[in-house]
């Protein structure tokens, strides 16, 4: 399906690996120009040529999205390089060590506030864009009350993000900006958290895979294809949605 993204200008955070990299590939494959970021410069440089090989413009910068000034500068420079912004995919997330004295504040910054800042910075550009859309990557942890101990703070922040997406969808509709969320279940990719579990604790990995109705973990591309659709004009009547992609792990209706 042609999603109508040829020539679109997209910002994607965390585009050097995993879900973020898959989203960049999906958008670039549809003809969208890409500006992305990651904390590691080497990893970022390794993927940018791959995006460009799909025949699109691709830019990247290495910094930590939790740093407000760095995030602000990247958005401004990316908009200038791309000639504007039509799509924002806010993807960055990480699991903070619960043994850290700053576990809750660090999780707050990583899994909530950086999304809020990106939304605020991007809106003025999106107002001038074409078929403007924002997609935020949340998690099924947002609706689960039984989580691993290390995900207590993570689940709370993801729940807050899903709530904000609903609010922003209403607030930004008059500006013709659509806002949606995707809540993935466990996703396995090389070097990712579940890949580490698979190698170090295979029994835990198998138990997690068995929780899903489909009996396996997800792949980044399965999240990315949905993100590209939600960011595209093909989903022009979709806003305020939270799309759960978890292989049937959560056994409740999704109202």
C-alpha cells in the first residue's frame, strides 16, 4: 500500500536501533525524509547510510533527549535541514536501574518529560506542515497492574503518556495535527533488553513469550509498520487512539 508519505519530512527519536530504527526504515521506504537522533554517534552513523540507500534525505545527531537544550537545538536544526516537519515519532524509552537513588526522577525524565518537551517544540513546525501527525511509543505496561519490580515507575510514566496523547489529540485537532500512541508488548531485537534476557535467562524469556496469545515476542518491524500508517494520510481520521500491539498478551477488551 502506498501510504502517501513520499516527500514527507519526519523526526524520529532513537533511530539507531530497535523500534526506532525500524520506524525510520519504514518511513524512508515510503519516501519520507528522515531526521533522527540517538545517544551513540557510532550506532547512528552506522544506520544513516542505510536510510539514505532507500533514496531519501537522512540526517542524524548524537545527544541525550533528556537534555532540554540539546533537544531544542536538534528540532530546530532538523526542521531547517528538512525544510519543515510533517511527522514526529517520539520513540525513545529505557529502563532505569531501580537500585538507583534517582530511579523515579530519571524514569520521569526518560519516559514522560522528554515526550512533553518534544511535543511542545514540534507543534509550531507541524502547524506549517502537511498532513501533520505525531506518534508516541508507549507500552502495554501502561494498563498492567502486575509488572516486574523494575517496571513500577516505567508503567506509571507510560500510563501518563497515553493519557496525554488523548488530551493532545483534542487540543491540537483545531491545528490539524493528529496525535496517536502505540503500546507495544515485549519486542525482541539484537542487543535489546529481551535479547539479553533470552541469552541470560532463557526460561524467563520463554515464559514471557508464552503469555502472548500468539506465543511469541514481537519484532520491531511489526511496530514500525503501524507507526508509519498512523503517521500517514491513510489514517487521516484517526486521532487520540492508543493502538495495542502485543500479540494478544493483554487479555482485556481495548475500549
